[in-house]
């Protein structure tokens, strides 16, 4: 799939879950700059691909019907389990967002997860290394950090 982002935009990595939905709504109602939403279809041992696809499609349909279609793209990633270990969502979204930001006019990248999510916080140092290796000057924002579900 080809991802085309023509104007400077904030990039939101979007899973379709509650955290990223809250981040999307908050950004759409507070950010003056354009927002580009990107979903990574993850094919891994957790088998969440179909549930996430359904949620993303429902959110896109909602905003389309409300007259605010999302500037949207998606990518697909399938990865193996090696010695019982696999990439975590945090690693994948930081890598993919950095890849996109290094090649498109992205002003900042937003992630929709809470700082109370212990697994994400444990994975964040590794994810930051992946992101900063490709895009050290692009700011990251966590618009719902500190919120509860």
C-alpha cells in the first residue's frame, strides 16, 4: 500500500481501541493542524487483527457519516515469534511512525495509550530507540497520558 501525506500533519497511530479512540477525539477537537491517522494491521500470536480492523472501520464510518472523514492510511505487518518473543505493539507503532515521519511532512507523532499501562511503559525505552534512530527531531505526544480508562 502506498501512503501519501501531502500537507504537514500530526500523525496519530491508531489501533481502534479505547486509548487511541480517546486520543483521536481529543486531537480532532483541540488540534488546529491536520491529523493523519495510521493503523498497522498486526498479524501475530495474539490474533487481534480482525477485532482491530472492525473497530477501525467503525470509527472511520462514524467520522465519515458525521462529515469529518479521516485522512487515513494503513499498513500490514506479519512477524514471527522467535524463541517465544515477538514485537510488542509499542515497538511496532514507534518503528512504523518513525518510518512514515522520515518520509512525509509530519510535524509530530501521537500515541494513544495511557501511562498507567505498565507493559507499554516497560516497552517504551526500546520503542523510543527505534523511533529516535530514524526521526530524532520529531516530537512525540501522548495526549491521554495520565487519564484512566
